[in-house]
């Protein structure tokens, strides 16, 4: 089965749930011509069927952000955990 246009298979490295909101940190292949390969995603429907959107969306209850740098993605994941816990 192929991925719908604008999505890629998500390889989840870490998952935590804060106040009922799942938060993911992982890898994937971002869109053509983009070196981004690490993502942070949060929300109940962001990884439907194991795929994630290949664009950035940053809303309070649901979103996904792509990063080129692994350390930057991990820092965002940890920051988001603290932010949602408040």
C-alpha cells in the first residue's frame, strides 16, 4: 500500500502521552528537495495508519514539525513535553 500524497511512513523513536495527548519523536523521509528527516508530532490523529504529513503544522492540540538536525528535534520533543504538562 502506498502513502497518500503529502505523507511519509513514520518511524517513531519515542512516544509519550501528556494529559491524553500523544507526543512523538521520530524519523521519516520528508518531501523531495528537503533535507529534513526528523519530526516531532503531537495529537491523536497525526500518525493515522503509521504515516505522517510531510509539511509543518503547529497548532496547540495537534501538529507536526520537521527538522534537519536530530538534536534540534529532540530538544523540541522535550520542550513540548514540558509545555503540555503545564
